[in-house]
C-alpha cells in the first residue's frame, strides 16, 4: 500500500521533496499558500500591465542566479523535462561581474575567464590596478583569511567559526576603508546582512568558493535562466509533478498542525473558502522559518525540545527583494551582474533581455517595452540619498525613485551617461513588499534567513523526534549552509532520505553532495592541512596554517 506524504509549503523545498518522493512511489499532496507556485523563487505577472491581448509584463521576487558551486538544485533541473530537453538547458552563462561606484567608471571583472593573453591581463589589472583603492596589503590580508578558511578542519569551521562574525574574522577594523567596503561589505549583497552579524562558518566557505570559481578559467561562476523563472523552470516543474501524480494545491492556507501524544495527527487547511483536516502517514513542513516558528506548538516542543531552536530563528531574518524597471530601449549595461558598491541600499542588477533571446517583449505589456533591468535591494535599513529614509519607511513610489537615483549615481560617472530618465517605461516592485498604510513602514511577506553568529546550534536536522514530522527549508542544517534555492533543495533531499529510512524503504536515497570543496585545488593538497588543523583543534590550539 502506498504511503501518503503531505507537504506543507510549495516553494523550491516543497516541490523538491515532492519530486523526490513521487518518483520513489509515494502518494504526495502539496499545499501552497500563494496562488503562484515556486515560493521565493517564483516570478509573477505585473497585474494589469498587459493591454491589447498581450501578456502582463514579467516580474520577479528577485532575479534568479545559479552559482557554479550549486549541485543539488542543478541535478533537479536536469530531471525536469522542457520541450526537447530539460530545464537545465535553460541556464545561460554570464561573462561579466562589474562593480559600480560613485567615483569611477564601471570596473569590469570577468565572470568567465578564457585562456587568452588579453583576459589574463584583465585579471592582473583587476588585482593590482583595480581602481577601488585596495592596496597590496589589503589583497594579501584577504588572501590570508581565505587561505585560513580553506585549510581549517571542518570541526573548527563548524564549532569555532560559527561563533565569529565575518568582520572580526577578517580583522576589518585594522584594514583600510576600501578593504572594509569591499571584503566586509559584500555580505550585504550575499546574505542581506552586515558582516558584523553574519557568522564566518557560513560566509567564509562561500567567499572562498566564489573567489575560486571566478578565477577558474573556462566556465562562468554563475548562470541565469534564459527567460522569466516560472516560464522556464517552475511551471514546467509543476506540470511534471502533476503528470507524475502529485496532488498540488495552490491558494491553500495551512492553519495549524495538530500534534497529539508525540505524533502529528493532521494539518488544518483552508481552500476555496472551506477549512478541513488532512491526514497522512508523513508530514513535511516546507515553510520558511518565520512561518514554521508560528506553527510549533507546546505539544510539538514537548515531543522534540530542539524545535525551540526554530522559534528562536524566527527573528534571524532580513530583507532581500526585487524591483524591475521596464525600459523603452534594451540597455545591456554589462553581460552579467552589476554590484553597486557605494549604493546605501546594497543594490545588484541584471539587464535581463540580453539573456532572454527567445522572449519577445513586444508580446508583453503595451508592446513597447524593449528591456528589463532587474534589481535586488539587500539593505532596507540604511537611509537613502533622495529622501534620507530607509527602504522600510518609504512608499513604493519612493523606493522606485530611490533605487533609480542610486543606480544613476553609480553608472553616470566621469561624463558617462548610461542610465537616463527618458528610457524608463514603467516599474514593478515585488508584491511581497506590502503597504497597508502609506504613513507606516511596509512589511515583507518573504524575508530571508540570516546565519547569525551562534545560530547553527538552533538549526534543526531535516528529521525530528516526532516520527512522522520532517523539515524541508533553508534553515535546516545542510552542507550548503546558506539561505538559497540550493539549501532548500538539499534540505528537501535530507527530509526524503529520512522518510525512506523511517519507512525501511529499499528505494535509492537522494544524493547529497559535499559543498565548498575548493575544486580549483587538488583535494590531496588540502587534506594534509585539514588533518594537521584537526589535531590542533582537538588539543584546543588555534589554527596556524602549517602542515607540521
């Protein structure tokens, strides 16, 4: 008899768990609160923008990117059919990662290095004549700290670096303002929080891996989808899941989870105006942490006291949301990402149309849009340049004007005019940013988990002491250890594997990859360092970076 699994939450984690379960013969039902599948990864229509029978313009929670070090979600993409291939075929490489400041023209960094003298010289100039005010001492200090992470044993990273913020780890107080802005400041863009908050256990390995990926010849360190996210990934995925037999419900609100005598008895759901109980053999909670924390009851904590940690994590979130500017002209800016280093709201942008070769924008909106500039806002608490207010205190119109102004200050430098007001057609702010009252701060329906100092101890495994409750979300302990699609997908795989084990199933477990193995270096080169550091760590000695 088929075992039934109910998945509460239909974002990347929920859909990943459904995928892995249904292909292993389980009966699967998914209940998603929103009317659009995909969770934080979804794209969404700019409602009302389509005229004359055209589609609404495409909007995004934030632009999707797939770094080179992703393994789990990439494997899933390769198993989702799309036309004559798979969704994986919809990934396209970027070749540039440019830095914009208020004082100098765009600094181009290569995201994909080819074997050529010209590109080699660009790398040399990037490192030694970078225009960012970095000294050789700065570069050497950052290199030493990356090397420390690379050669530290896993135990030191997990137990010691979890308790050290990134700012103190890289000794930013002792370095130049340029060092602080670049090497300490990038955490706002990466994990939407300050380097004095983010722990080194998370930031360190990611910083090393991305640095190595950027400098590895032949392959881009990051990829994008070649069209709107739901068109190119989420909707084909949902179609596949339903074809396989997954019962996926949209606009279905989970009201509560009932735990009796240490077991989940049911979940209460409201759908189409009716509230009912759903029962299953197993339950996977695939909510984000700020939602899951509210569902944990005293009975659940009594059955598994570690769930208190999830409740503690509810406040460890920050905002990272997107705004799209629709342009009258295609404006590539660069073939990849722009990091606005001086922008107080920690902006990054992608000019999307150049990566969407098969998307005809004349079929959207009023037919006149030719470009889409997609921007992520990662700092919602720092005052802006126009109104002197943080983004949380601005109206939607003020957010639109402030982000546009910060980009103009960063791009139109030294006589260059890259971004002009006349090119703006319209704009769309992520609908998760909500404005109940124009005179009050806005709210965010989808904040992002922040790996603060010491929070690893609060994070649960994908299995719980409640034998039929499993967790699949980016706050679960994973090798990825970062609030991303990759982390959500890995957590889902771990939850499914735990169900297989609980069930005594003979099905093959989901594959779980090691992360941050620093593949630029032959693994045997680093192992002796790890062994040496592990011996020192076990003796209570600090890292020394030596072999013997």
